[in-house]
C-alpha cells in the first residue's frame, strides 16, 4: 500500500514557507507515494495549487482532511496541540520541532503514538549533509540579514564615485562564521561593503578569508573551541573576556554588525555589551540573528527593533521565511532526501536504532525520547 504524505498549510504567524514544493511532490509520487496538499499551502511561497496538481498531488480543503489518513505529515514549524489532534495515531511527523522548548507538545505527540522527527536534530555526518535543514535555512537568513541591515543603515554599502564626490564604503562586521555568517560575508561583499569577521573556531579563519573578508583577533582562535559537530562551544571566563575585549576594540569603527553566534542547547553568548553599543558610531546598525536564543547583544529584544545610544538593534527572527520561495525549495530538498532515506521500495521504514533516525526522534511508540 502506498505511503500517504500530507502537507498542511503553516499556521505560525509570519511563516510563509512550505515543507514540500511541487518538484519534491512529483519525485515522491514517482517513487510510489501519494501526496495530499492542503489547498493554499504553498501559495505564500510562490507555489500555486495548480503546480501541485500538475505534479500529481491531491488537494484537500482543510488541514484535517489532508492529515486524516496520512502516514507522514510534513510541516515547516511545529504544530499546536490542536493540530496534533488532526494526525492519525501512529503517524510520522517531520518538522522543525524546537526540542527542549516544547512544553506539552512531546506529551501530546506521544499520546497519539506519533513518531516525531525534529529537523534541527539532523546529525552532522557526511551522509546526512543533504538533509541539513539548519544549514540551508541559515543560508537564507544570512543573506537576508545583510539586506535588512543595509535597509536600516543611513548610508550606502559600496564605494561610489558621483558628481557630488566620492562616497566611502560602509564597514561591515560579521560575528560568527557559520553558514549564516559566511553567507552574510558573501552578501555584504557583493554589495560593496568592507567586511571583517570574527569566530573562535580554527576552521573559520580560512573560510572567512576565502570570501575576501578580513579576520580579526586571529590569536583568539582555538582548535578546542568547537565540538565534534563543528559548532562553537561555550568559552571559559578568561577566554570570553579576551573575546569581548577584541570585539569591543573593533566594533567602534563599524557601520553594520551582523551577529550569528549560537551554542546548541544553550542561550546565545552575549558578545556585544551595552558599553560597546555606546561606543559605536551614531546611526550604526546591529542585526542580531541569535535573537531567538536570547541574542548576542545585551540590548536585543527578540522580534523587535530598538534604538539605543543612537544605534539601531534589530532582533531578527525567522528571516528565512521572508525569502520563502528559495527557502522552501532548499527545505523541500532536505526533507525529500530524508524521506528517500526512510522509504525503501515504496514502504516507510522507521528504525529507531539507525544513526540518522535515532538522532532526530523526539517521540516514538508512545514515549518521549
């Protein structure tokens, strides 16, 4: 019997992405699955219902109708407890589930014996690289952060030669050179900014310089600063103070600062103090991509834009959803690869002991993991 895959419309405020685009639906259908898409689910991302029907999918009038008989439900964001009730007992849910911050959601999923796979828990191993949703969506966030900052900045980013004289380029500083940070560097460089960056991880220096940016405080880089997954680890207090000193000295000359520093499972490290903000140029802009984890700047307010000491601080949240077409295409490819990994000969095989599945499962067979 064919596996039935449902794609309900997203309900989180501001969410415009869709978990599966028509191209992905067509590939799943070609592989023997049935795909049911809630009417309008892809519209905000630029994928009309007609594109799904052309791909071979069936349209459902509501989320309840889409999910009623689905073996697998694909979402971008985690469902509410009311939406969990729409899933049939024993179904598989694949979404960004924010494990560790879900309140009653895991219990609600376990009560219906839902096998829930958290997309943010894809392991950082070679064979799971094409399933890495955090990397794909960070690409979108890093790109959009620079555009957001440039839009709030009261000056041009590039050097310009005009009839009114020459315009000096803006100074752009990226803190954290992971996927989002590297994309921010590349975008700011394309827009003509003079870009510098900082990261505590040893591998970051070469990556930053390969994109044409300068790397500051290279003496603070440490081979022990990253975990086995490639993420930065929390610093000891003396290391943290040296980092703050280096950032504080550099930030005073910067026009646009993009912060991206995160530590998995922990609050974002505070790397920009109020005293640093006071010392920045009037009219400078900070875009804090770590806002949802508490922010890298002491003055960040998640989801808000504040002005303090003549500096604009943008608590950016869910920026990937603001470029929904390409973000959805990348997300859909990640999910498609995961499904192809889980499906063998048209049947869904969920092995809790398998390396990738084990890392991603948060509920299974009536239990929370």
